[in-house]
C-alpha cells in the first residue's frame, strides 16, 4: 500500500493534461474528442501532423516561339463600282420618265395664226384685184409683179400658220418592257406634239421611236454664266433693293409697270414667231420634217442634260452615271 501510495503520489505529481498552444491547427485526438487546445501527454510522436504546404506551383510561361505568327488578314477592298449609261438606267425603271414639259405657247400660237391669216388674206385679195382683174391702163409688168408678191405672201402665210404644228409638247422615256410595240432598243421615246388646231377635247398626237433615232441640232443644256465680280454682285443687290422699294411705296403706278412687263413678254413672243429663236430642231430617222423644242421655258430633266444624254448627235462628257 505504501508503494502504491508512493507510486500514486509520483503519478499524481505528473501532469495528466497539458495545454497546447493553439498554434498547431488541424490536430485531432486519437482517443476522444476534446475542446480545442487540449491533448493527452504521450512520449510517442504526435498522432497528427501539421499539414505541410507544398511547393508553390510555377505558372507556365509560354515562349513566343511556341506559336507561329498569324498571317495578316487581307485588306478589305470595296466592291468595284459599276457604271451604266443614262439610257440603261431609264430602261430599267418600272414607269415612264418625264424628260421635257413645254411652257405655254399661247402668244406664239396666236401670233402665228394672226400673221399667217393676214398674209394669206393680203395674197388672196391682191391676186384677185391686181392680177386676175387688173385695172385698165396698167403696164403689162404690173399685174405680173403683183402676182409674184401675192405668191410670196401666200408662202409666208402658210409658213406662219404651220409653225405651231411642229411644236413638241412633252417628251417621255419609256422602257421597252412597258411598250406594246416590239422594239430592239431597250428605251423608247414618246414625243407628244401640239395639234395644228388647238382643240381642248382632242388628245395630242404622239410619236413613239427608239432613243437612238433622235438627233438634236444643239444641246439643250445651257451652261450658267460666269460668276459676278464683287462689284457687280453689290450692284445687283442694290438694284433688287431699289425694285422692292418701288413696289412697296409706289402703289398707284404698279398697274402700269405690270402692264409694261406683260407687253414686253407679248412682244418677245411675237418676235419669236418670225425669228424662231430659242428653239432646238429635232430630227427623227425615217420621218420627214423637223420638230422643235422650246429651250427658253418649260421644264427639262437635269436642266436639259437628261435629253442630251439620251439622244445621239452630240458627245457629252457626263454621259455615264454611277449605278451604285
């Protein structure tokens, strides 16, 4: 018992439990679970080992030579532009295209008929009075001379009366697919003419021909005048300002000014009856006669360049347009 007591006392002096510092995480007891930080004393190696950290994994370094250099992409090239003639563009449309619309020719038509009637009346009266029934006592050459004058006046009257019959009223470009008349040309031109006797209930006469059979005596497009100098521009602006001031202040004389403007337009139209200025002659292959387009007024596609590009007879630098 004494030995046991001494052994027990010696055993009691040994600490059964010791406190382990909490610096070794992850250790677990081999016998039973315990509160964290407590472990039984043992002379054997620790039943648990602290997890060792493995060596750091090196990141893989890719050498530049490991991959082949990518071939450069070809530069993007825009699609090539295709060009078509103006005639081809009009031929591909799904509806007719108006190329020309004539202005009002009321003064011109009235003047032609008035002057023509006067010449014909003069020729008929004097031919009857001076040639067929010549007064007695005249020399033999007098009736013959009057006969020649009457013949010239009759020719002049006929020329004046027939003047309005060859005026072109409108021009349309019609694709051959829309025409009932078969044609080898991809584009047809319909020309509407004024009637010799302007009756409102009768439709205008029309001529349908291929675009390649029309010729012009001169281009319809008139280049713009040279630009004004600064001094001329200032003078023009001052003149317009004076005209506006006159129209605003001098009201009583406005009817006379407007009548004078109208009279000048009438006189210009009557002068054109004799001179035929401002008209472009149109010739159609296979048809006799010459038609006329009024270049001074009306409406023309692209200021006249639309017809110039369609018809033949002249070479124009702007004959091709981009189809894009």
